[in-house]
């Protein structure tokens, strides 16, 4: 099964590294603690843990073992929250978000191929 984040989304160095400042504009950098991420989304840490259990997002861990989330992962969590708030069970919401991502990726690849084939 496909898990979140995509492989290219896990390349960031650890949040405590000296290069952390260089990653402030990096959408994939795991800059947010679980508490801050939950606060930003208006949800609970338990909701974020549930998204991890359903393999929608996989937060990176700090050297101390604490979960860290990127802005990209927060957008994914926000989309799942929209669905859950609308009455969709969390398992279904996670699957919908994964399928939306797969569709977006397929469309991006198709557009790249189409562009290469055009004279």
C-alpha cells in the first residue's frame, strides 16, 4: 500500500541540525511538533496519530523520538480533516486523500509525457 509522504517527501535532515534554518522555505522540511501541528489544524494530537496509523502521513522523528510534520503533511492532514468533519469515517478519508494524490501524480506524469511528444 502507498504511504504518506511519498518517498521524495522524506529527504529533509533532522529538525535539530545546523542546516535547519536553510530549510525554512522547504515545504517538505519537518518543522512542526505534534502539538503545534494539531494547534494549526484545529485538531488534536490523537487525530494526527490516527492519520499515521492509517498510513496517510508518516512524520519524521526528532533525535529525541518526537514526531515532526512538514507543511506538506499539514496540508494532507487538513484535507483529511475536511472529509472527517464532513462525516466521512477516518479510514475512508485517508483512502480518499491517497487516491486524490495518486490521481494528481498520474495527471502530472501524463502532462509531462504529452509535452515531450508534442512537436
